C-alpha cells in the first residue's frame, strides 16, 4: 500500500508514523527543503526514536499512483491542493487535515460544488470523533432519552502547539494568528464544534440560530476565545460551546444530560494519556478509561481508512470524518465571523 503526504510539519510527521505502522510506503512532499530536513533530522526522530528510511522526502510529488493522498499543509492552502490532486487522479482516497478550509462562505460553497463527485472518497482529520471514547458514547446515546443539555469545551493555551513547532516564535509566524487563514481558537480548536455537529445529527437537531461571544486579539486578527450558544428548530435543548487558546488549565470535554442520564468525556485526561468516559443511568454509574498516546490519535483514524482501502467497505465510524461534516463546521465558523 502506498501513500503521499503534502506537508512535512507536525501533522505530516504524525501521519507518516501512523502509515508506517500500517506498513505503507510513504512519500512526503514539501516545497520547503528546510522543512524536509527538519522532519528527518529533528521532529520524527525526537517523537518516534529514529528516522525511518522507508519514508521518501520530495520537493515535488512523483507521478506514481497511490492509495491515499493526505494534505497536511496550512488550512488556506487545502482547497487548492485538494482540487489540483483530484484533477491529477493519482489516488483513490484523500484525507485533509482539520480545519478543512478557511471560514469564508463563498469559498466554502465553491469548494462544496467542486467536490460533488468525490465526497465519498474525501475525509477530514477530526480524529477525536473516531476515538474509542466517542464511539462508546454514540452507542449509548442510541439507547438514551432526548437530551436536555449538550455542551462542549475545547480550551487550551496554544503554547503546546508552539512547543511542537519550535521553529515558530508565535501565532503571527503562521496561519495560526489569522482567522481568515483558518487560525484562531474557533478554527484551530474546531474539534469540539465537529463533535457537536455529529451529536446534533444523532438527535435530529436543526440549528436555527447561533449567538456568539468573541474575544479578539488587539489587532483583530484572530479570536482568542469564542463562546457559541445554539438554538434549534422545535427544540428547547440547551447547547453551548466554549473554545480558546489562552487557558492554561486544559479543558477538552463533552457533556450530554437527559432527564435522568448523564454522559461525559474528558479528552486527554491523565496528562494526555487517556480519554475518560463517564455515564450515569438508572443502572448506576460507570467510568471507563481509554489509554492512548498522541500517536494513537492518528493511528486510529488511519486504521479506519486503511480498512476501507483494503476491503472496499466502510466502517460506520468513518462517516464521522466525512467532508460533509467538515463543511458544516467551516460554515458555522464562517457565519460567526460573517465572512461573505
């Protein structure tokens, strides 16, 4: 099996490792030769122990047909690269790192129209939605009563991002510091919105209005903190989302309350080594810890896609990574920033 990855940054390293665990031949493409050298000599060995010589580093893609192409470049480049690769037809499937694209409504519509014939073959890397904890939650929700409250928080100072990208001195050195390029809290931490999009589908909740509170940085380039309050058609469910890039106390959590039940997940509990799932029902209380490493987040999503590639069948969990869900997330963000 063969894969091609665009982008030698942090995501490119994570997904190269995941693919090599699955015995794929991997080529990594980056127009920046320094990025390729940094991957080989610094990032990959420091994370995974040593460099893997089975990974090819190239400044231009080969013309070889591969099973999957992955786009791990900045969000404002995703659309152009993806559309170019679809024209080349040198792959069967595509995975684009989150966020899928920039928060601009006309751009999103243009991209949506162009992808009409390819959507079943395109996935987006919201890997928390295919975690074991979230899979367990979805199974339980199919048996529970109607929700009264759905809330999600994705709050974390982005110092961890810059620690993983030591060549960046701050948000202004990349897309991260510019909301229109796909940066800022709402877009960079859009995992939480993505989970809510899936849950709204599970409970047949149709959004009619979103009331936002947005704290911008002093130059008005990106949101430091955003809170969203959702309203739904024919439903009194209370739902809100909170995200930021300024909280030193990490909070990545999801809570669903019904009349008599409570379900919650803490993502990255135990210093990032577990996802903790808690449920309280008429039958009692239960806590499950799903052990993991950071690398496991990416291995998990690649295993699902690998199953599709090899068996030509799709695990239902893989539907969470659909580009349709990712486009819904992008549209929500575009509406918050009112980008036409």
